């Protein structure tokens, strides 16, 4: 039986710490940290995520506003909004909810966000700082995974890790974060021919392929630590991840549930990045001045 990694409880603790940080700032007479969210189109899942993010901000005493734009919005209109938010001294973080409609180049939009306000950590500047191992905003989901791994107390140094998926949002930054923690990382992706054999060598598997129940029992080395980034609804209406939970759980040492594992951590890390952006701005001392 694996030990369950309770992302919901760990995220709740982090949010409490962030809340008291905000309270201290307010008590010193400062304005609250503020996040601007941009939502283009009417994708229902995106709408739900944005509502979660707004609620989480308010719960810790942050300010938040959501700009809701129609799905026909042009790239140049969106660029203008980003510029306006970049120049607004009352905005600390800017988050553009993905996916964006087809007529918009998502990397151009993300790249337009001022790096200090890029609290999703997805822009070239922040991904570059991550590659170099320098301070900067880290993408929220992989950062949340690192915090979960920290709570297990397992030393990653010298361990074999397999990251399944190489998106800019999760897989690629995950590879770098694990590498900086001195793990030896294998990146499995859609063109990998021997995924199962490679995964089976890993002491830690991070599954972020977006494929329901991809990772079966014979992909997992006994006593491995398993982190599930996927979330899908199966035909029975049940939420499942990228791990075939029931088969892999008995042989793992630690495992994240779906839901209640990585998901709550992603939001907690977004809040954490927002507070970091705010503190960097009010102190005027931040990595973007240096690198
Ligand atoms: P996420 O947002 O979780 O990163 P994406 O859908 O953006 O998900 O990316 C999925 C990633 O998973 C891609 O990098 C792709 O190469 C990888 N992937 C997809 N299918 C498989 C598979 N069957 N085996 C291994 N990797 C896969």
C-alpha cells in the first residue's frame, strides 16, 4: 500500500502561510497584491479554472480582476490589453488562461507579459532563467510537484526520474526542476518507442501526458514515487489521471490521488508566485534587473 500524498492538505497549509504574509503587508499599510486574469472565449473548463483562481486569491486577501473577452478577439486587441496591464502599477501578476482561440499565437501573448508579472512562468525569460537555474517565476504545476516531492522527505539527488510529457506548461519545466534537484531525468513523450521500459527504471514518475490511465502496473518499479498530473473524466463519469491508480497504487511507495493531488498545488503555487511578484515589485529588488 502506497502512502497517499495529500495535495489538498499541503496546498491548504501553503495558502494559510500566504494569507498571513498578505496580512502582514496590509498591516504595514501596503496595498494588497493583485492578479489580473485574462479569459478569451467561452470554454467551460477554462471558466471553471478561472473561477477557482479568483476565489483562491480572495481567500488569502489578494485583489483579483478577470478580463473576459469574446472568442473572436484579435491578437492585436489582446496584445493591447497585455500592454495596459504591464503598465498598470496596481497589477502584480498577469495570467492568460489557456487554451487561446486559434487566431491567437499563444507564445506571442505569453511573451508579451512583462517577466516580473508572468506568474505562470511560461514566457521565454522565465523559462530561460529556469534552464539556467537562476531565480525567476517557475511554472506553477511543476513547482507544485516539487513541493509535493519535498513533503515526502525523499532526497532526489542521484535518483532516476521519468517525466512523461514535454509540454511547455508541465513536462519540459518539470525535467529542468528535477535536474536542478540532482535527479537523473528521462523525458518520455509521444515519440518514445520504449516508454514502458524507461518508466520502469524510474524511482520517481511524473505522469503528464494527458492520456487517461496510461501508466499501468508494468510501467512501475516497485516502491516508486508516483505523481499524477493528468485529470480526465472516464466513460463512467469518474475522475481519473494519467496513472491507472488501482493497479499501480499497491506497488508504489507514495502516490498522488486524482483529484486532490497535484491540482490544488497548482493554484497554491500561482498564489505564491503572485506574492513573490508583489514583493519583488515593492522592494524593487528582483532577478529581472540582473539577468
Ligand atoms: P500537459 O498540459 O499535461 O503538459 P499536453 O497535452 O500539453 O499536456 O502535452 C502532452 C504531452 O504528453 C506531450 O508532450 C506528448 O509528447 C506527451 N504524450 C502524449 N501521449 C503520450 C504517450 N502515449 N506516451 C508518452 N507521452 C505522451
